C-alpha cells in the first residue's frame, strides 16, 4: 500500500481545539461541525462550511450560546452529537469536557470544580434557525452532559443519554416536552464493579416505527419509545466471539457497545463497525435480523490478523447522502517505524467489494491521528477532523494535538 492521500486542512481560528467526537454532518449544502476542547477556560465552538468553500463560518461559541459567559464555571467544552435538520432548523447538543483523570483501569471520572469555578451546569439541546440564531431549547440535569443525541427527524423527537450517570432524556420538539426516564445503563460510568457500564454513544432510530435502540457495554440491546418505555431486545446481543473479548466492568474501551451507525434506506437496515476488530455488521430491528458481514479494517490489519490500533476508527463509518450502496470508513494501523497510519476504505454493499485506497497524509507530509468523524459528499469529498501535531505543549508538558476540519478525495 504505497499510495498517499493528501488532505487539505482548513483554519477555523480555534487553536485550543483538541477533538471533535463525531460532531460533523452534511446539512443541505453545508458541513456543520463542532471543535471541542478539554481546557477549562475555553468552551467548544460550532462552525459550518459551505461545501466547496475554503472559509469556515463560526456558528457560535458554546458558552455564548448557552449563556454561561458571565461566571467562571466548568464549560460546555464538547459536543458528541451530529447535526440534524427538522422544521427548518438545525439541532445538536452539548457536553462537558473537564474530567478528573482516569482511574488505574482506564475509567474517566467527573471532576469537582477547581477553586474559583462553578460546577458544570448540564448539557443543552440547541437549535439554529435559518438566520443563524441559536436557542437553548432544553437542559439536562446539572452535572450531566449530553454524551449523545440522535434525532428522529420524521417525528421531531430527540433521544439523549447523559454522562456520567446514563440518564435517558427524550425531548419532543413539537410539544417542547422533556422526559427524564432515569438511568438506563446500570450506574453509567460512575458505577462501581458490575454496576459500571460504558455509555452508548448513539441510538438507532428506526424510521418506520419510531423506536430507538441503544446498547450496554455487556452487549445487551434495549428499545425505547418516545415516552421512555424501555425494554430489553431479546433476539439479539452484541457479545459475540468474533468481536473480541471485553470486560464490561473495566474502562478504557467501549466493550460490546456499538459506537456509530448509519441507516440505509434502500436496504432498510443499520450498518455499524465493531470497535477494534473492524467488523462491519448490519442490524435490522423490524425483521429481527443481525448479520456480521466482513472485516473492513485496513489492508495491513487484514494481512497481520491484528486489531486496529486506531482508537476511533469505528466512529468514521459514513455513507454519501444519495448513494446507498457505498460505505466509507477510516481505519488504521501502526507502521514498522512506530508511527500511526490512517487509511481510507470503501465497501460496496451490492458487490461485497472492499478497497483500501491508501494512507492519509497532511499537507506537510506528517500523518494525522485519531480522526473521530467522517462525512462524505455525493461528489466524493471526505470531510473529517483529524488530530494534528503542533509545536505547542499541553499543561502536562506533552505534545499538543490540535483538531480542525480537513478534506480529501481518493
């Protein structure tokens, strides 16, 4: 695999940005995305870029949007959600990014506010109207970020899970009603022992029934309706030998959770990637069918028979808006010289045809790291937000990797 794929990096004018976490979507003729930061003194920022343009537009500082600039507090540092369009408005949600560090077994902990700061006010559901005006329409519980929100764009229902306690929040745009259905993943990521569960990062909202599905890190799948009635899916579990062996009581991994899904209208099913193994699968809750299709990890991983080294590859599965046959994916491996490499992969569903198109490189020849999102246009432009090595150091004296919007074609 010798081909190199050069990416173009945009300048969003946010040098403190260090991540994205799947907050990027194609909406009409624009790419909407959020740049996140773990710095307590900076909220995240939402942007949009007209496809084909080179100049990102600031939609808003999350602190300003959420009216939290008058006091020092743990900020709205992140968004983990795609952007959705409903009734002429764009919708997304905000999340906390200030943590207390990881436990010895890799679990992330919430942190008490440092002296001089107020605690985290809770995540927000935000709308953006056609004139760019933002509005907070619903609020999470204080101290609970919205780690994921998936919108049923046929019915105007937002399904949310909070971090760290895994509360199920359901917001009805049409009635302005917010339901708190309580904990749905044991005690979430602050649970002790077998009460711990890494929280699912996306719902599968089935368009014909309106039912939403989410997972636990032990592989269980649950169904909820718009009123918060939750029940176990008894015909399917994601704990399978081919997906590896994970201890759901330990941190540092997603366990058997699904991480990102795309819905295919032609085939009427969801497609996902199992973390680390790179196995592509389909999930059809209407016909009660689950199928492991094949590995679509990088060619190097296939040849080695190894796990993907890339932490976030399973977040980058995507399809173009009007092409239901092709799936797009960014995989990764560690080269013999120890550097991380990311590769661009396509998979044709109808032809069962896989192709690794080559290694992605930055304009200066360096290799990007940890691409955490992907959106592909009908004309074949791949938009993403990689980590890019900088000369700046973190507060701990480590290399700082900035995150910004980038694009490439294969």
